[in-house]
């Protein structure tokens, strides 16, 4: 998604990175919503809900 906030957040190209302040604000918003970032562990980095819903 060229030009989108999420697209800029996800890009690996240094020239297209979001400003640090904007990047941090987006991470904090995701974390307040109950999400957590997980490191690459062989399956790739990602994001998931902190608490899983009961089946």
C-alpha cells in the first residue's frame, strides 16, 4: 500500500520508514488494543493478541 501509514510501518526500506514518533505512536496503539509484537523465531516476526479467547 504505497503512501499508507500501515504500509510505511511494515516496509523494510529505510528511505520509506515512518518518523520515529509516528512509529512509536502506532506501536503503543496496538499494544493498548491488546496486541503484542513477537520476534522472529523461525516462523517470522509477527503480532498476536496478548490473551487468547477461550474456545
